[in-house]
C-alpha cells in the first residue's frame, strides 16, 4: 500500500513539475513575442505544441510571429488551426491576415472567401472596399502586359539584401551579411545580423558586380541602417537608422526601437554631419526616404499621426535653406489600414510603393500611382509574386531598375533583382493635364482657405483628395477628352458643394483657358450626401434594363419609391438621373436609348409627386462603361448587364 501511495505521490509531483515547466515555457514564449523577439517566440511555441500544449493565444501569436517575419506559408498553417477552433471572437484582423497568408500557398480561392468574411465584418475598411471594387483583381493583374524582364545579380548572399539605390553608377544596398562575433549583433526579431549599408561597384557587364564592400564606416553603426536616397550631385544622402544613443537602441514604451530618417553630407570623401530629420519621433517610425526629381520633396513611410494603417506613405517639402515643411499623408487612395512602404518617386512623377493592403498576389506587392490620373495599379508579374516584393527603383531613361523579393529561387532571405522594361506606347488619343481651381463663398465671393476637395470618377471611385492652400486655390490632374469627374468640396461651417466636369475636345491650352473652375459654397451645416449617388445612400438595388428596352421592370418601382421618399423628405434636394447602356449596337443608338431610359425613370418619379424642376435626365450611352466591355469585346451577358444602369446624383443649384 505504501509503495502504491509513493507511486501516486511521485506521479503527482511529476505532473506538477511538468505543468510548472510548461507554464514557464509559455510565459517565456509570450515575453519573447511581446518583446518582438519573434524568432525565439516561434521556437518556444512550436516546442510547446509538440508536447500537446495548444490554445487560441498560441495559434494567434504563432501566426502573427511568422506573418511579421514574412513566413507566410507557416502563418497560414497556424492561422488555419486558429480558425479550426471555431471561436466566436477571433477578431477581424485575423481574417485579413489569414487571407493574405493563403496567397503564399496559391490558395486564392480560400483567400477570397476569407476576404469576403472580412468584408462583412469591416464594411468601412478600405481594404475590404478595394477588394469589393476589384473582385477580379487576379484577372486584372495577370492580364497585364509582361513588360518586365528579370535578372539575378551577383551581390546577394545567404542573408538578406534589399533597399537598392544608385550612387555614382554603383549599387548601394542594405545587407545582413556581416554577423560579427558578438551575440548582440544578432537581431532577435529575425534571428539575423543587424543591417548595414554596402556598395557593389559595377563591372559594366549586365548584372555583374564586384564583391560588395562596406559603404561607409561612418554611417554604419551597431544598429540597423538601410534605405538610402542620394542627391544628384552625390554630396547628400538620406538614410534609415534605428533610434539609438551612443550606439545602443532606444526603445519606446512598447519595447520597439523606432526607425528614423537621417541626413549626412560628403566632405573630403568622408560621410559626416549625420543629423536626424526634425519630424522624427521616439513614438513612431519614419523610414525609406526617396527624393523627387527636383529634390524639393522627400517621400517616406511612417506610422506618424494621421496614419490609416501600420505604415503610410507621406511627403514633405524640402525648403531651399535645407529645412523641412510639415509632412503630409498621401491619403486613402494610396494608403490603407495595412502596410504601405518603400516609396520611390520616378522622374516622370509616377510614384511606386509596396503594399499588402491593396488587392495583390500575396505579401507585399509593388504598385504605381499615375502622375497623370492619380490611379493606383498593381505593376503585375514578374515584378510581383506571392511573397514580399518591395523597395523598387527604376531609371525611366535607361529602362532598367532594381527591387527586392523573398520569393523562392533566391540565394537568401531577401534578394535584389535587376530588371529591364519596355515603355508601353498607348494608342489612345487621351492626354492628361492639370486644372486650377478655387473655392469661394457663394454670397461674398471671398476665397475660402484650406478646403478639402475629393475627386471622383464616373464609377464613384475616390481618385484622390486635394487640400486648397491659404488662398483657397488648388490644382487637380485631369484627363482629356470626354472624361467625367465629380469634385466635392468640404469646409467647416459650409454645406458640402459638388461640381461636375466632363472634359471637352480641344488642345490643353484651349481647354484650360476656357475653364474657369470655381467651387462656390454656401454657409450652413455640412451635408454628407451632396454630390453622392443615392444608389449608395439609400442602398438601392441596381435598376437594370432589358436589352434594347427603356421600359422599367416591375422590380424597379420599389427602388424608385425610395428615391421619391428621399426627395419628399428633403424638399430642397435636386437629383440628376444618369442612364447608361452597354456597348452593343451603334454609339448613336445607345445615346438615344439611354436618354429614353433616363426620361422613363424621371417620368415615374414625377408621376409620384416630385416637381419636374427638381429632377433632370441625362443619357450617356456607352461613353461611361464600368468594365472592359467596349465594342466587340468578348463579354458575358452578365458583364454587359452591368453597364445598363442608372445613377441618382444629388446636387445643388
């Protein structure tokens, strides 16, 4: 009996010891995770799981640790186990991260399914909205002309190389290749060496470089350095470094050593006078600088307020005396609730950046913002892959460039790739310019300063936002001819005001001379619906028409009754009904047909007691298609049907 009792006691104390050991390991894993020592946290959590220890927190942290270290396939594995638990309060962000991670294993179908779930939870999230607006994003990306040709280059190692830039014809980049001999040279986030700046001299053979050497002993420190941007004459460099003091990391309350942008000058062949930029902070990061062609503007990534997500793209004016203006967020056309980072401003004015918030192939994808239209587009394959693709630079005259990626087939964690590209000559007669405008008080005629102007296209996409200056003046890019825009001005103490513009035919000079673009505003309470489409405001079901018909379907009447009720509730509101056709039949016939559809719609609304002077009808024919279904394009009936639609835009006299 005593022997049996001793056995029980021994097993009991053994189980207690095992339990305490596992709790100690769990506590240590959580400490590593909270201290951003993700490599150590992953190892500890995996050891616990191997011994049968699992929980929702472990799966979340394992997924996040791998996601933050760009191990997306492993992140997908652990997020998958998290969702297998079928918990009711997992959190919306995990739906997004799981969707992103699934792309790394080519499971785009499941990724889209989880994005739709994310969309239902976070309706107002710009990532959900961009996904909804571009549900065929994969087809769009893969259909792009493959105008890039990639080439591996000799500067890469088994470690991480990224953030290329050109200095005096040679390649400067960040690398973790030098591990050193001391333990504190290893970064616990990634379990890799700290980054330093290296230079590889070109051998004048395509893709071949001499052995990389340390770029500058004066700039490299015991912390991370990366992301250089050089002035044209080569005497000034902007670069990224961790917040540090006397060679030691300086951490914030969350245990993070924030990134800062520094400027240095070259004197007698030595880089010195290293100073941090005035808009840096110990509470947020600024990183990855890029200069505009005229060197008057610096673009960078930051999570400074006001930011939409984990990091946003900002710009700041560089004054003639070397001082700086106030940083400006580029707005929600570019930035999302996720990561926008590594901006590069091309000489043409096109902005390139990397993001995992816009619809893409997986991880960080490279996008471009057109200087002509302000539209954001994915640059497509082969630059982008299902992994991280980032830190692109290019020379539009030499038609070549560099970028970094952690795609399979490389030498290390991140590799630098060279590429050449072809300019795409458009056959379209469209051209772009800018229009100057001003915001005034409708009664006094005085200019109103600092108003915000949101610019929309005909499909109600918010193209970009513009801030008027102290004189109430602003400038907006527009395209010609026959492009429809909607400008919505917002100023505190005034009603929102909307002005429409359809760009006419003619030369740029003739057009800009004729257009006197003024937005006149009335004082009063702000109205969020002025200039908006009632289809969105009232959540109307789309009012479609049968082919070659202008007769309203029976299911249209309940929706039009909502418009009637709205106009009765707001007796000062005026509405433009815009009707559209698909591209089949002749252009002339479609204009006639859409005009009949608009008038048919207005006729019903008037018959329900709305005055004729409060509602107008415009037929646009096939001039404003919402998709690719132009004349003779191979489209399904469902795709054509999307163009047979009506809009209900609220406007003021």
